[in-house]
C-alpha cells in the first residue's frame, strides 16, 4: 500500500512538472522582447523642452523618430515647427540651432515670444509630406508674492501670500538680514 501511494505521488509530481515545463515553454516562446528604436509605422517626431515664464528665449528640441540615432542621420531634419499661443492666436514659425553632443546633432528650436502665465500653447511639427504631430500645454500661474509684517513691532511674524496659484507648484526662498541688537540700541562704554 505504501509503495502504491509513493508511486502515485511520483506520477502526480511528474505530471505537475510536465505541465509547468509546457507552460513555461509557451510563455518563453510567445513573448516578443524586441525593441524597435525607429518607429516607421506610427512615429513622427519627439518634442521635448520646458517653457519657462522667466526666460526670454526657450528651447524646444525636436527629433525625427523615423531616422536612426546616428551622426549621419541626425545632421538634417525634415521639420517645420510652429509655436502658437492658443489664447491670443499669435503664431511663430521657429528657427533652430544645431547642438552637437558626442557626434549626434540635436535640433533646438528657439521660442522667442514671451511666455505668459496661465496660457494655452501648442507646438505643431510638420514634415514635408504633411504628416504632423501637435502637443498642447497650459503654462502655470505666476503669482505675485506679497510679504509684509502683520504689524510694525519687533519679532512680528510676516505673512506671505501667492495669488493666484490654482494647481501650480511654488518654490520660494526667504532671505533677510538680521540687525545687530546691540548696535541698533547703541552701546555704552565703561
């Protein structure tokens, strides 16, 4: 009886191992782990950069996704870049500068119009065959900071407000110069 139970357990164990092997084999052979860095079917352009409210010139980098990332292929770009303030309708056809890093040429398009807070912008990149891609962004607000003491007495807390903020993130620094207590009160000599 014990031999029979042991034989049955070994049979079940072999069946489980066979099922796991088949499942693992199917899983390994069914996965396609290839990475295609050049997207000839759906890719047009990659657009990246930041619009800084405090800068007079902003840079938007455009890369053609249909060319390999090599020194020869990145020399030229078939792109026309239009920057548009959606709220005002103002448009600017952007010029670009070439930046060479490690043999790869980057196309940095220059936005020279003033970036306004809480404003909708669109960047449209168009290829010579008419294929294009557009990205839309809403710039953050630029609150006016107001700092003033609650009253004119010494050691008074200062209230700082930023308005309007909406859903923006604020980063600020506080700098002050403390007065020498003894110097402002005067010093006596003995």
